[in-house]
């Protein structure tokens, strides 16, 4: 199931070299730290949604889950809860949200798009209602602050905390997808759900697991974003992030038809998206063009990927026919 | 969005059912034949601690002046939300509205509709082409020049200055930015209302000061922060960062702190975010221009009440009530901060 | 009749599909105001013939003459223009539109591009009357019963002035009352001079309706029966009767203990039918029957895809009731489904991944895939089944049908099943692979596996089965031992002619 990630890697290297050539400070330690930090944050969300996309589903509620977790964290601190307890509870809440999504999709047989679109609205609404829509901060939680947004110094280079979260998440996700039977089942059901069921795979249970993983990683991202920004606006924090996450997953080689995807691809794709933003700022391109550029690059990336795949498939068919002759 | 609208419609329905009658009939509300309170509304342009402080002023005026009842609305997501809030208020038959228009030019027609049905004033940002009765605000151009002054104090020897702002569609943002630029380039003063604006992407080189291109973030916090980070990366000689919206200076400070350049890159700001005030106290930021937002709230209510009471003498000929601004530096930080704390507590208090 | 030229004359039609000669040298004539029935076994070529007449397929050889003039129908529209309409087994109506809209779908009378509503409804009700339907023409089609929908479909054919209406298994989903109603309409149409080609597995209906019967066998004309010659036995005799000597003949061994025993089992597809049967160790039992007899549904029930709605099932004497495939698999049941692409394989995965899919769970190490065990499983499958693939990583969709089926069988052999269910095990497979699969079935039986297979190919049933269960409309209409087996008896039971069996 290993998919070619050379295309996206090439794109990353191209933009990287291009920016480094035209912007001298691009390679500075400070900028690299920032790039790593933001890429890690986006990649964690992207990995989450990749699981769902591999099953052939979609999760549009990621941004709202991020907003909800960030808001409730601030609220919990304000109400004087033990912050560590709050973190555990909120991660638990994220798992619960994923479970509900999964159950609605597999047992009630609603479409993932509908379920998570409603989730998007509901969680955003709850965030705003619970917090009275007030901007809030995270005072008096220095330990969590350094856990979620601190830096580990390597000489003068500070590795941002989200990177370590990403490393752990990525390794676990890659092991799950490529080394465990459930990962294999996930690919199989994404490719052909009936075929997987006829082979004795409990497709419903696995789909639920995918949605649980996705929401859990969204919740974790919520905490990371919260402490990175030290501030939460219940109406805005995390808005549209699901689209960046989905973009990263798709650009990273996940097919929305299901059954395909690699963790490494998603990470590189998330980095490409952040790199583009960084590059737009450093090269002094108008901020108004940012969305247009990101959109075009993703489109080109996905199109190139599709073409490469088709050429390879044709070559393979040709091989088989000659082999048969 | 849908949820929000339905909730609001529901709220409006409940309100109409519950309060529709008493407000019409004299003396039905308070006992003893007291005059009914004017029902008015205070509408902001978004959600921000800044607006909580304004709300404090609203409440202060409500308590001190009496005879008015003011509801406060924070449109969470831009123009569309602000419009639907205003529409709901009209549906409710509100007597007076103070609004901070998000896009003055674009909203003119709609604001005129509002003004035809109720007493409309603007605060914080003006819509000069509309039929609003009066504008309660600051001369943002003048405030911008004062901010420019602060920059000059911060880096008397000159250097590169970069401006950060949420969006430049708003008149007040453009006026502030122009004030800063004009001051740093020692251009002559312009008159509010006739200010000519410079291009966004252009770099302005003066004798001492260079004003780099302005970056916008559309109120997205991570963009605000990464814009500041990227500026530090790109401009090695950056001397001063100027944040025009309340959340900008704290993001600049965070980026500077993480780059290990505290004190090296100066920060001048607008408004009174706690992080910025702390930085002023600690000497990491030069100062800030405070519009004393509670004065906006207070004055808006006061003016609306006067107009509703029939006293139009509060409206000056140029239709502009300047509540002024305060320059906050390390010299007066303590006094200012304690006042702000007092007002913040009042603003956060639930009715 | 002979003096007048036939309305439709089909001569020496041939049609080839990849790997199959579907029709060879087939002749057919149809007279005005005649009901001609076309009968034959599954795969005899009836549907292909009809599709050629209706313009769905174009023939490779032969001519079609209408009123003595040769025609060529390259599309359904062209066929319609010649007055030929096909009423499919699955109806082609849009349920969300009303009767009038359906009748004129794609043929709307219009003025300058605008649909003329009044005209449409007036004309529709005229056509509706001809098929004896009295519904308002603005009734939604979805609100009608299947029988009434079928009449709407016929009305639709009449609306384009069809002179020949072809009905493909029209009664397969109709209730008794609706069938009688349909017959009345068919008789009316005949008296109006419209010709009908009637295809049905239900020989009783054929006897009742037909003026003439034409029988196809293996894509060729098998014979024709005039009105007075039509009888159940005569038709079956023509439908079967072929030389079986060249086909695989199994050497049966003495069966062992009972492996699976169904007692009054009821499937959700036919909840009113009770099925009782058993299969023993080393036994190969075939299930014969016509399309729609409920054979596939029975296998799916045994495998837990559509759980039973009643009755009991015992495997090796232990009661089981699989509600999901996994439960059936754990109990020792395997199913090679009829639709390989949809159900049997994960087509974008490799040979290795497909052949190891059910086995992964068994070989896992605390959830982790045992990759060496997986490779062994895959290698073993390739070797044992003689799967022709360049390497284990070959994506399965690029293999031939026969090799794909071998992978399906290989993945189940790795599970060492007690009961192997095969649904049309050799469909769409070349002759060589077929023989290999037969050989494998025999080997498995010899090793003690109980095999239950569904097949629509008579020679396969006759050649491989130790015992045959014949199904008809969800019920088992007969059970035949090897020495009772003949194509004729099976056909009689499959068409539910109890007297003959």
C-alpha cells in the first residue's frame, strides 16, 4: 500500500530551495524553529483526518473540536479546576466526540459529511455559549505551557514542543497503519468495504476507531494551539483548520475515495502548506494572495500526483500483458 | 451560523412576547409612574477584551445616568453577523443603537435603513457618509500620529518600522496607519475626514525611519503571530514593531521573546492588552495609545440618552464627539492599569 | 400465416463477448399479434438475444428484417424508432416523477423547448387506458406497486408506437393477482395486433400465454414448439440434453460425519420458506436452480452476511448462528462469493495482502502483523493454487479472472475451513482454470472439508456434485443423489414441476 511520496517531497524541496535562494534570512535558526513548530501543529491535525480519509470518510469538525477544547481549557482554569485534570478530561471529551461520530456513521448509517458538518456547527456553538464568547487566556499554568509550547534547546537551536508531540503521534500512527492488522484492515475497508466484511473484518468497529483517532488528535491540537497562542477566541480559534488538515492529507497522498495514505506524506504536505505561508511573507508577496497561492499549489500537487499514478498504472498493465504473452 | 440565527430569532421572539407590551404602555414597567427606560443597544465590531472595557463604560453610564437600558452585542464573525444583529434589534423595536461599523463604505446603505427606523450613532469607527446622528470616537489619525511619536521616542536614531493590523478595510485602521506613517516621515498633518491613504504593500523611506510593508491577519491569531515571526526573520534590522489592533502587540512581543530579541526590537501598540501593559512596565515595550474604551461606552450611552430625551444640543456641528486618547508609557502605567482593572471587573460582571 | 411475411425475421445472429460465444447462428421469427416465448437455461443466450433486438448490443453476424426490410438498431432509441421496446427485468422508471412524466421521459412533447403539461397528461391517460390502469396521471410512480409500475412501463412502450414489446422475466417480482392482471394486458395487446416476445423461467406461464415457443441452448437454436406442441416436458427436453462426456467427472468418496446441518432455516430474502439440509465431511453438494431462486441468499445466510430470521444451524453438532462474517469464519466457514470484484477481493491491494487478509487475525502478535507468516501464507497460496502472478506485490486487479478466483480460494484455504461455500466458483473463468478449481474442490473434499456450491452451469453441477439441492423461489424443491442426477430432473425441479419430478 506504500504510495509514492516523491512528488510531494519534491514540491517541498523545490519551494524550500526557492525561498532560501530569494530570502536570505529564511534559513535562520529562528525561522526554522517557527516553520517546524507550525508544520508540526498542522501535521498532527492532518494525521488525524488521514485516518478518517483512509476509510473513505471525512471529518469537517476538526476546527470546531480544536476551538471547543481550547475554550473549555481556558474555562476550566478560570473555574479553578486542576489544569492537569482538565487536560485529561478534555482529551477524554475528544475521544467521546469521535465515538459519537463513529456510532452515528456506522450504526445510524448517516453520511460522514453530514455528521461532522453538524459537529462543526454544534461544537462551535457550545464553545461560544459555554464561554459567553469571551476571549480568554491560560494564566497560572506554566508547567502545561512549557509542555505544550516550550522549547528543547539543542545548542542554540530550540526544538519546539509540538515537534515532539508530532514525532510520538507520527510513529504511533505509522506503526498502527503499517504494522498492525487493524491498519491493514483500515486500508482494506477503505478500498472495498464489502470485500473487507466478506473477509471477516469488523468494518464498523474500525471505522469508529478512525473517527475516535481523528477527534482525539484534533483535541490534542486544540491544547497545543491554545498554549501556542496563549489566548482563545471561542468563535474563531480553529476555524477552517479542518480544511487545512484535509488539504494536508489529500496533498500527502490520501485519496478521498479511501484506501490510500501515508503518514510521512501527510507530514510533508502539512510542512508544504506552512512553508508556503512563510515563503509568501518572506518574499513580500501580498498577504491577500496567500489563499490563492496555497490553493493553486495544492491543486497542482494533487493533479501531478494523479498523473504520475496513472502513468505508473499503465506501465504496470503493459508489464502484465507482456508477461502473459 | 444557522444555529446562531435561530437562537437569535428565538431570543427576539421571546423578547417581543415578554417585553413588547410594557414598553409601549406608560408606567407599566417600574412602579410609581416612573418614566419607562429607553431601550438601546451597543454593538461592537467583534469580540475582544477591548470591547469588554467598552461594555464596562456602558454599564457605568447605565448606573450613573439612569433611565436607559442597554443591551450589548459582540458580532462574532464579521459583517454578516453584525448586519443580522442590527436587523434583529430593529425587529425588536429598539429605540437607539450605537454601532462600530466594520466596513463604513459598504454598510452606508444599510446603516441608513437602520437610521431611518431608530436613533443611530457610531462609535470607535465612523461611517461619515451615512445618516448617523453623531460619531463618538477618537481622531484615529491624530492617535496614529501620537503612536508615531512613541515610535520616535523608542528609536530616536531611526530604523526599520513594521506595522501589523487585523485588516485594513476598517477606516480607523487606515487612519491610524496613515498617522504613524505621516509622523515618521515628518509629513504635514492631515485633517480627519480628508486623509489620503498610502498603498499597503509599499515601503516608505524617510530621513531616519523606514516604514516596511503592512501585514494583515484577518483576526486569525496564528496568522498574527506567524506574521510577526516572519517579519523578524525577514528583516534583520527591524527596530520597532507597531501593532494597531489590541491583539497585535502581544503577538509581536511573543514572537520577539521567542527570537530572543526582547528590548532589541521595540514594540509600540494600540489599546491596552495586559501583556502589552506588563511589557511596558518591564521596559520591553515603549508604550501604547489607549482610547480608554470605557469612555466610548459611557459617552455612547450618554449621547443616545440625551437624543432620546429630546436634547440634540449634544450633537456638535461636525457630528464628531472626540473622547480623546491617552498615551501610556512607563511613567503613567501604574495609574492607568489600576483604572483599567477596575473597569475590566465591571465589564466582566454579569447583569 | 405463411402467406404473409413475418413481422420480424432474425437470421443467423452471432454475438461474441470476451471469452464467450454468447450466440451462434440463431434464427427467430415473429408474426403480427403473436406471443412468442423464449426459453432456455441460465446463460442460454436469451438476454443477449433480447438486448440485440432492443439495440443494447449490436450483433457480430446475421441480419434482422422488419416487414421484410433489413434494419440495424445501434441504440435503444433506434430500436424504438423501429417500434421495438424492451421491458427490463429491473424496471427503468424514475420513482420521483409522476406517471405522465415517466411515460414521456426522454420523449416529451414540447413547444419551442417548453414541456406542454396539458398535452402530456392527456396523452398519458390515453396510453394508460390501453393497459387497463385507472390512476390519475400525476400519481408518483414510487407510490405504485411493482405490478402497476410494470404496466406504466408497457404504456411507455405504447407511447412510442411499439409494435413489438419484449418482456424479460416480467412476473419475477409480481404477486399472483398482478400476474393475472399482466396476462390480461398481454392478451389485450395481442388482440390489438401488437407482437410480444416473452421471456420467463416459469414454464407454467409460458404454456398459458404462448402462441409459439422458441428454445435456446448454449447460444444456439434448440428447437421450436407450435401452440399445440407446448408442454412442460417438451420444453425441458429441448432446454437440456447435451453431451456431458467431455466435462469433469468427480470420483466421489464415502462421506464422513455431518459437518453442517440446517433445520427449518429461514433467510431474510424468503422469510416464509424453511430450508432443511445437511452436508457431510468430504461431501460436495451442489445447489441448482434458476436465477432468483434464493441460492446466493442461502450461502450469505450461512456466512453471516444476512443473518437467518429463523431456524437452527449446527456445525459439527454445535449450534451456531453467525450474525457477522467474522463469527462464521471463526466457526470454520468460508465463502467465495459470486461477485469477486465487489465482495471477494480488495482490488487495489496486492496478491500478498489479499491472500493473507482473513489469516492476519490468526497469525497476529498482539495486534502486530506477522510479516513472515503473511509472506508464507501468500507463497503457499500461489504455489498450491498455481496462481500466475509476476510477484506477490502485484496489484490484484491486474490479474486474470481465473487467477483472481484462485487468490480468493487461496485465502480461505489458509483458514483451514470445515465448510467451504462457493458461489458460482467458475463464473467468468477460462477453461484451464476451471479444471484446476474442480481438482482443488475434489482434493479439499478428500481432506475432509464439506463443500456446498451454487452453480448455474449444469455440467458443473452434474460433474462435481455428490448430491444436489434444487431450489425454486426460495424453497428446496428437491434433493437428488448422484445416481438420480440428470439435467432433465434438475430442470423440472428448478421450474417446480412436481408432477414430472
